[in-house]
């Protein structure tokens, strides 16, 4: 009975800690954004090209890529103008068309800053709290690709907070790109609904399950465009997403950092052919989160524990829960080597 009570108390603490904030407060339960992009009905009903357009709800990214390959430059641009939200969010569409479509879709929104010259927005979905995917580097010519999958409290508004540069997907991606160099393109992927506050969402797997499906389709879209298999860098709750996606996602490496668990008992349970890595610095409060699962709460074993079977990433010089991508850290140095395929 004492052990059971300790576990329940530990899970209550885990609900607090996983969100990355201190103290108790009221959480906000989130409903995941799923399904095809906004504007799909108008897109499906469009016969301006004299033929049906691929249904975003049912067409695989590879078939989308094949369809766009048959279009003239003028026809492609016409679809961008008529359906920017669909073209900008449809996996398999040529990269530069998506950049153009999302630039148009962002105009007049509260997130118009994302459309500033030089930014390469690969996806923008305004539903819910907003989802954003941004590319750093030349994705079409990159020899190596990395994808940063963030954790809780990240959305279109907090995607690139200036006051927490290495705790946001934009800051993590910029730092990794600088460390890895120009042959590597890095994608900041906030393509799922993340937990907010201190509700049960952060200790449950519902949002991660929805995110895993979207992450899998996203990597399928990269493969359809001939992009190299990416390495995934999954922070905090993002590692739960990557754990649930591991057996389907197109990835060369799965790197988890500050992870509360991957909803798996070991690397073998992930059923992936990707290499699995784990980093946890000594000062990260995530170490205080009990690695248990009970009644749907908690995310299971610690990926950084020796028994899990992941390759360990040194992180002694990282500080806190959001310091893994800080310049000069051993963790960032190793991340860059993994992204470049230099670590065996």
C-alpha cells in the first residue's frame, strides 16, 4: 500500500514537472488538431484544371508529389493563390511552393511575423493555437536533414520566444544548424497540438498519439520529395511523440533529450530500425519525474537509463531542461555529429 501511495503521489508530481513549470495551477485540456488542412472542401471541389485534385484526407504524400510533377509552373502558382492553406500544409508538395503558399496564408494573421523575408515556413495551420513548421537551410539540396520535435507549451505564438532561445523549436533548430553547418538542413516541427499548463494532458498520451500520426506523415512527405531520412531530436513531451511514432516514422536516428519516457520499456519495444539516443543533464528537473505508468498516466521507463538500451549522449555541460542546444555544450556538439551522420 505504501508503494502504491508513493506511485500515485509521484504521478501527481509528474503531471506538474512534465509541463516545465513550477507550482500547481489550473491546466487547460487540449483537443488535438487532426485531419486534412483547412480549406480542403474548396480544394476538393475545384475543377479549374479540368480534373480532380488529390484529396488531402486520403492521398499519400507520394501520390501528391506525382500529381504536382504533372503540373505546369503556371498551374502550380494558380493553386497556390487559390488554396494557400491546402498547398502550404500538404505533404508531398514541392518545398518552394509551400513556402510561397504559407507566406500568403500568414498575411493578416496574428502570426504575420513568420512571413518576414528570409523565413521558410513549410507549414502553417491556424486551427487551435496554431501549428508552424520552419526550415533552416536549403532543404532541397541538403545532404543531411534534422527535425526538432518540441514539448509542452509550444504553438504558433511561442514557437520562437526571444526570452528562451534554446527552449523553443526555432531556437533549437537555429543552434543545431549553426553547429552542423551548411550541408545540413534543420526543420523546427511544431506540427501537433502540445500540452498546456498543468492539466492531465502532459501526463497522458492522447496528444502524443495524434502528434505521432502527423509526424509520420510529415516524414513520408519528405521521403516523397527525395529528402534524406532525417534524424529526429525530440525534447521533453516531444519524446513521447517520437516514441509512439518510432515504428512507422521515416528516420535515421531518434534522439530524445529531457525525456519523461517514450511509452516503451526499452529500445526493442520501439520496433524501429533507427538508432536511438538519449541525453539528460544532471541539473534537468525531469530526473525527478517518476518513470511509471498507471491508469493511463506517466510515460514509462527513462530512455537515458542504462537498461533502456539507447546510446547515451553526453550532457554534463548542458544546464536545466532547456539547455541542451546551448552553444558550447557537449550535447550540442554530439547532436551536430549525429545530424551529420558522423557518429557510428
